[in-house]
C-alpha cells in the first residue's frame, strides 16, 4: 500500500512513541514528565510517583513490611533520611514542609511506627502544615489472615490527625491515590494526608498509565471580598492588619497592602516572618496583652482589623485574650475558620493570594495618605520595648532574654530558627527579629514537646548551606535528644541550644500562682558534655551573661552539629503571655470556682516551706 509523506511521518512518530513506552516498561531511564508509566511493582510505582510529585526526601524507619519500598527508594535514588523514632519522622517532614512550603513525606510501618508518629502528624494538622504520610498495613486479599503483626486499624488511627486517609485496596490504585494525597495536602488550608498501603501490594506488579492530576481551583467569594474592600475604602476607620501563616508566601503583597492602607501589621506566632519585622509598619505579634507591647499600643488606635490567614487559636491569642475591635474583616482559605472566635463584620472565604491581588488591583480606591505620626509612634514603642528587653535581670545564670538577643545579633539574617514548647517561646516570639518568610518556626497549636530538634534536622536536610538553630528547654530536650545522633550521622550542622534550669519552668510558672507549690516539675541533672560526646556532637557551655557572645560565636562558627548548654536563670523575667492567659482564665471562673481557689491558696499560704518536686 502506498503511503503519503505525512502518513509515513505519522508511522515513524508512532513507532518512536511505542519504543519509548516499551523502554519505560523495561525500566529505562527516560520518563515522560509527570506520568508514571510502565510495568512496575507497587513499590516501584509508589517511588516513581513520589519522584514525579517532587518529593525531595522521605523521613522514616524501615521495617519488615516495607523493606521492598526502602530498597526501591535506594534503587531509584529517592533521597531518604533514617530517624531514631517515628515521632521524628513526622516532625522532620514537618520541618521540611515549613521551610520549603511544599508537602513533607514520611514513611512508617504499621502499628507502633504509626502510633509513635501521631503526635507529630497531629501538630502538622493543627498548625496547617502539608504532609503526605505513607503508612504500611497488614496484608490484604488472599493473604489477609487473622492475628498478623501490627494488626491495628491504621486508617482509623490516622483519621483524627489528617485531612483525609486513602486506603489502597489494590496495586493499580497506588499512583493515583498518592497523587491525590499530595494535591489534598496542599489544597485549601494545608495539612497532613494519609495513604495506607498493605505490604503485599508492594511486591505485586501492574502496568501503570498514571497521568498528573489537573490542578484544583481556589476559593474566592467575590461578593464578600467586595464588601470587605468597601469597608477598607472608607477613610474613616483606622485599619490594622493581623497576618497569619496563610500570608507566608505573599509577603511582598502584604507589605504593599499595609503601605497602601497605612496600617500597622501584627502577626500570629505562626505568621511571624510574613511581614519583615524591620519594616516601619511591623509591630510584632499578637496585638493584645499576650504579645509585643508595640503591637498592643498600635492596635489601641485601630477601629478596623483586617485578619488575613489566621484562626485566632488559643496559644497565639493568649487564651483568647485579644481585644474585640468595632469592626473586623476575616479572610481565610478555610471557611470553617471564619468568624469562630471574634465577632466579625465580614467573612471572606478566599485564597489569600487571590484576595491580596484583588486588593492591590483596587489600590487607588484603598490608598490612604502617608501617616508619619503612625510610623514615629511605632518606632518609639519599638525602642522603648527593646530597652526593656535589653535590661539584664538575671545574675545567677544566663538571662534568657539576653541569650535570645545575642543569638539574633550573631546569627545569619536568613537563619532557620526552631523554637520548642518552652516558656522562652514567647520571649523569642517577642524579641527575635525576623526579616524573611519561613525562617522562624515553633509548634503552635498541638504544643508537641521535643518538636524543634527533629524539625530542624528536616529543614537542614534540604537546606544544607543555611544556618539552622534550635532553642529548646531542658524538658523538651529530654523528649527528642537522641535524635541529635542523626545530625552527627548525616553531617547536618544544626546548632542545638538547651536552656537548662533542671525543671519544667513553664509548668512552674503556671502552678505556683494557683497552688503555691509545684508538682512533678524537677528534672534529673544531665551531663550534657558527656551526652554530646556520645552523640558525636561538638559542645559549648554558657554559664553567665558575660560568656554569651564569645561562646555563641564559638558554637556558630563550628562546621558540624553543636550542642550548647545555657545555664539559665528565669526568676526575674516576666512572661506577658502567661499573665494575659491567667487573667483571661480567671475572668471565666465561676464564683464557686474562685472561692475554692482562694480558700486553697489561703490555707497553703500559712505553710512557709511548701513541698516542691
């Protein structure tokens, strides 16, 4: 049969495509971008999907049910990070996600592997951090026999701490369900998504033709947005902006909107860094009695609060102690977050990027004249607050505020700083000046102790040339100290700072006023130098304020991971957050509850030697 030139070219092209497909099926190196194609085992299909979805590192511990998967990761050169405990698998993936803005990936075995990781996954859920959790399961199908090892309901365990769980039923489903997990983890309000895969499916084979998913749309309530812009266009009300984690990837637009509105900008704890704190309109965090003094002063003159990408959660608001302003506009990508805590004038269900872009397109309508008096007042308040922070109040050890100020002065402007669940987290949020997004992190809403050490390792793993710091108390250190061995093993140069007073000082601050004694707060004395030697870390020790600068320089200038013990005296440094939360909590007690508290305090006040442990 005669062929035209065009038909001949079509035939040749078809042959080339067929050859390419056959090459992929045979395990060739050439991949069609985004696609997972060819005859593969479930493990190979899973790893290929992770690669196509942009996974840079998988955090976890191999186990018998997943050895096929880990061997395949090595064969396909997908980077993985061995951890010492599955809690760290979740928090390393969390640290990776917070520092990159992409979904972190953890891989754990069923049963104890999963249950060990749940605290870290829960932190990611409540803090709006995207994770993809690859979890093994017992065999299904013809191999599903009773009393298999790790025979817990993995999907049921994951459900409370994830946005959704995908339970794989057959080998053909693996790529598409993993793709859906990545998409959902990043969609709307980010969060963790689980994928549960029976181990027998990892060794079964299938011919895959898995295409990339179409991108999801983003929410934007145009009518509500217009009502919000109309309020903002009214030149009468003085505007203040309260920015949360939802603004983290839109810093330039946030700055531009603040300048257009001539609005002071406060952030939530998680939002710290969304607005450069060196900017003349930046006032710190909180805007209530729990946050910076500068923010509280600035927002006393505000009539209208524009809340962007925040949930007004308990920790960030000092037990809901933020003042109610006459008007409030609340914008968030998750409609379930809107208007839940504060009385709200307008709720706008919208993607933050779309809303900010819409506001900037209306800049002529929203623009207000320059307000040099506002800038002057903010600068004056910052100066006064900084003077108070710089006053050294502790002399029997290191003043924690002096430590934080010195560490900020000596560390790089783009250093990634991970702060744990210690009383110092509030001082750090007040005084640690952050000028770039995604450089200051702490576990806000689940308050998982020990989070900072593995989270910092997860970030350092993919930012090898960025300075990475952890600030943790001695109690939190005990929760995950063994994970510092991973830093030595993998040559991750994280600098670990432990504020040591041999007590759960945070709990003492909460217990002493209410009970006139402390209970279960005294910690064992540790030989930190010997511990550092055992883990393969460098070591520094700081015992007084006069040693801060030289010892901090010594730690920061070492090339590898370093553990620094900071002998800390907390006694004379008040905590605004605790004072605000206590006042709010007390105001909500019933009359009978107040009487019982006062009677107990009165009786114990006669005891001059309370029993503290």
